[in-house]
C-alpha cells in the first residue's frame, strides 16, 4: 500500500508543481480553445515515442492509419497531420517535446508515451494546456484517477495487467515467486499490483529486490537468486536492462524461469543474446487473432512493409483511428470535444480488439497474452 500511496502523492505534487511553475500553460490552454474553435480543415496530432531506441512498428502503424484516414475521409471533413518526435528515453528531450507540443495552439491531441515516468510529467503539462493526451503505452494505475479531462488510455492499466498476470502465474503451477522491479513509475506500480494479485491467490513472494535504471549491477543479485527456492522470477522492468539481467542470470547458471514486463524489441534481443531463449513476457497483441479487423490490418501491413505487425504497430494504428472516429463524430477539432467523445462513445473494434473507455478515460478491458521465446521467436503459451 505504501508504494501506491507514494505514487499517488507524487503525481498530485507534480500537478501542483507544473501548475505553479508554468502558469503560461493555462494561458496556452485558453488560446488553444480559441484557435481550435475557428474553422479549419486540418487536425494536428503530436506523436512522442522512442522511435530510434525501440525500433518497433509504431511509426509504420500510425503512417498506415494516417493514409487510410485521410484517403477515405474517416475523420469527416478534416485531414489529419502528424508532428512526430523521438524522445529516445531522454528525460530532457522528453520535457522539451512536451513543452513544444503544449505551445502549438492548433494541436488537438498527442499520441504517446512508451515509458510511464515521462508520460506522467507530460500529462500534467497537457492537462494545463488543454491538450488531449491519448496514451498508448504507459500503464501507471494512478494516471487516470485524478479527475483529469484530457487523458485517455488505449492500453491496460497496471492494476488490470497485474491481476491477469498473477492468475497466469498460478495457472502455470508457479506458487513461489521472486519479484524484481525497476524503481520508477512503471516498475514499482506493476510489481506492487502483481504482489496484491498473488496475495489474493494465496501465492508466496519468496524474494524481493529493486534496482535503479541509472545505477544497476546484477552480479550480486543473480548469484543470490541461485540460493532462493523460487518457481519463477517476475522482472518488472523494461528493455534493455531486462536483457542485461537475462544474459547475466544465464551466465552464472541461474535456470529459474523468468516472466518479464519487457517488450520484444530489437534492443531487448541484442542485450539478452542467447539468454533470451526460454524467457516469457506478457503482451497486449496477438497478430494471429482471427477477428476480421485484425486479419485485414495484418494483410495491409504485410503488403506495405513486408513483415508482420507487432504490438506497437497495432496500438498506433488503432489509436489514430480512435481519434479519427471521435473527430468525425463531434465534427470538431477541439481537444475537450474529442476527449469526451472517446470516453462516452460506443466501443471501437480495431486491429487490437475492442476498445471501450470509462468516464475517467481508462480502457475497461482487454486480453493479455503470455509469450515464450523459442529459437529466437515469440510463441504464444497462454
């Protein structure tokens, strides 16, 4: 409970800090309303993502959606225009991108972020400047629980992920779990929520350990884990550090199965090397899902790019279509109109399944998939 209270208080303090230090964002919000209520045939959408580091399918997914939306007039009378920025997991760059977007008066919405910490900081700025933030990667539970009007999330929050993952863990016969987490808004929240889920299922957490992204050394940890009687290790942290952990763990002969919160990115594969084989990770998308919407998306994506889409290609593709649907429904490019349309409209069926939002802008329900790396490729196991 202490972790949850800490992040809730930290989030509120951040909101107060942003509001007090950057009063100009409130002024920009008023200006944005005035500008966006003027006639125009264009909607500007910002995108912030670690494109150069992740090298995932996000850019290809949003570009495919953009072409479809504009060519088929899926946003009504409006043409969508993207302004894309690469934060490369750099805190200063991320902050500057958020400021840049907040100070573009005719920008209606922002798509992002991958990492929870930057997403929290950016969302406070966007809320103050009345800019819709459609989150497609950040999972922190508390982000949508503060009454903000301009946050919507098209991905599961950490509490929902953790409960599903705890059940999957038990279903695989794992009853004694070692929990490792990164000391940040994502890793701590997910690890806390996961342990709550395990406790409800009467599983035992037999080992706990945390690390800082800026100062991590796994040598003592992996040797210590060899002495721990655990059925599985849950690693609540993102790549590439997760890859470093796997490589070092296998190097010292640690054979305990690992379930990770990382994504299957090129950087993750490079850092883990051969130790990646046998590792499990959860994900939000199954490219082989038989739904008509997904199969059509997969065919179009493969025809255009010569490969199958990943999670972030599907997430980006669907997010832009969700925005287009809301814009067409409201006939408006005003951020608040679009935000409320997303929250209160009927469910949207996209490539990555069904999207239905609650009144706080949080995604209500989605499947979670568990994969295992087998000979370098992810294989669905649950």
